[in-house]
């Protein structure tokens, strides 16, 4: 697993945070709204403001 864009989190708390995320996934309590954006459109996507959604870049 690779976590990017996690913000300003001290490195020593990352393992515990990752474990918590996996627990939420197993419990099916983690829900994240995403928007899939083709790589060719990424420049436009970065200029927009998305509240509550995360951008997932797809080929």
C-alpha cells in the first residue's frame, strides 16, 4: 500500500494511522468520494476546487 497526500503528519504516527485505515476498510466503514480523471485532463482537474472528493488519476 502507498499513502500519498496525507498532509502534515509526523512520520512516527504513520504506521498506526495506516493500521487504522485498514481496520476501517475491513469494517466497511471507510467511504471516500472520488472523481476519476483521465491523465490527459489532469491540468484542468488540478485547477478546480473539489470539496469532499478526491481525484483519482486514470490512464
